[in-house]
C-alpha cells in the first residue's frame, strides 16, 4: 500500500504549501483516490493475492549439432509448474509440418513436472535449420512459450556453391571459378565430374582431402559467344540418394557494345503516380572498341513500349529512351532490341530487358 501512502503525503504537502496545485483540486484528487480504494481496493488485493500458475522450461532451445539428411531428431523439453495454481497447457503448435509435438496430459499441479516431445524429420532439408514450437498455457505472466530445435542438416553429397555465376565477362577473355563437392561419409565416392559444353573445362581430382571434400575448378572459354551463357556441370557419385547432381553455370558475355544499365526495371508503379510524359527510362549503349560502331535503330516488338535513339557521340555512345504506353496496365516483361552496324554478326544487336508492373490507382479508376 506504499502507493496510497505516497498519495496521502503528496495531498498533505500540496494543501500546506500549495505546490503546483490548488487546495481544491488536491482535495478532489484525494477524494477520488479514496473512492477508488473503497470500491476497487478489495478486488485488486484479491487479484494480487490469488494463486497463479507459472510455466518454466529447463532449456527452451535444443541444438542437435550436425546430422545426416533424413535423420529424425527427437528431443524432450522438460518443464515444471513453479506457480501456486493448476497449470493448463492449452495448445502446442509446431511452426512447420516437418515437426511434431506431443504431450502426455495437459493439466499440472503446483510443483508437478512434465515434458513435451518434439520430433523433427530432416528429410528434404539441408544446411542450417531452425524449427520452433509454440506452447500456449494459462500462465498470465507468459501465455505463450517458444521451444526451438536447431542444427545443421548435412546431405550425403553437397556441392558448394550450388550454382556458379561468372557475372559479366568481357568476350575474348578466359575466366575460372572454384567449387567443391563434399560427402557425409568416407564410403561415398565421386565417380565423375564433367560438362557437355565446349565452352567449359572442368577439373576435379577424384581424391578427397583430409576433410572428405573434393575441390575442383571450371574454366570459361574465351570463345563463348556474346550474350547470356547457360550450361551445367554434372557430378556422378556412389550415393543411392544423390547418384547424379547438377551445378548450373551462368555468365553474361559482353562484346564491344554494352548497355548501361544492362536491364530496365520500373518496379511496381501506380498509375495515379504517373509523371507528366508517362513512365520513362533511359539506357546508354557504349562502344568500347577503337573502331566506330553506329546504332541503326532501337525498337520493341511490344505495343506497350515506345523507343527512341539520341546520338550522344556518333559511333561511340547512344542514349536509348524507353516510354511505357500510357494505356498499359499489368505486368511488363519485354525487351528492347538495339541494332548496329558492327562487323561481327554476333554483336550486331544489343538486347535490353524491360520489367515492371503498372497498377491501377487505389480507387480503381483509370485516368
């Protein structure tokens, strides 16, 4: 009741010295407090004195370390009712269908112990995994409690990285990337690593290091044609689960002509925010060769885009202006084709992808 004593003391000081309030307002405040205590005080004291349940887990997080893919992890989370009233476990809800939680019964007397068994099936998962289970009870202090099962799931055979991207590569140059293949058991072996592409050269010794990891390299030929390059590396193993794995390989091969930016994205735009002149974007086509290359035209086969060309430095740099049709609504996935007089047939065109979504105004009305 210290708070009540404090209020009474404050009221006496205010009445005597007139600090911050008038005597009348202070008397009103004091009377209000007394009325509150008279009518609600017994109820508040009853609530404070009422025995309550209290759910406590010994360890709400379980780290299972590293396990092979497909293994089932089972762990029991022990708890106790540390309160003075009956504890009721109302619901136990796993966050994922791969996780099951079970409870023998749902009511626990003060001091009684219990356990929630959580089962996680690691089939189809790999890498760092965190799975949770939420426990709901009648503990007013903490009505829900989160249990966590975490660890690393290791596949029988795993490649790193899962895909190889060379990025933007200047045509006529050779490039190389490293990759590795690891097995979960020394009994598993790598039989063969190859690529059917004439532009990829793969090297990997069929001998693992001390950690059971096979290290390899893939070289991209300097004869890859200009444009997007897509192929794959095939890894053959003795694993029954993963006898064959593929590693996708990507690269964007640039020639003498490059577009900056390489693609145009309008993002998600609302028609109500359309600026004067419509939604527009620009890209520059730059000639990096010592010989002049002229842009002859720039166009899109789609009626949703209008394209024009502005020479900035003839033979060296051109500005490509792209305008979205004012009547267009929906998803935009088009491309602009810039045609040039380059001597090589593979470099006569520069492709600029164009993306975006044009949505109606919030009222749903077109302008």
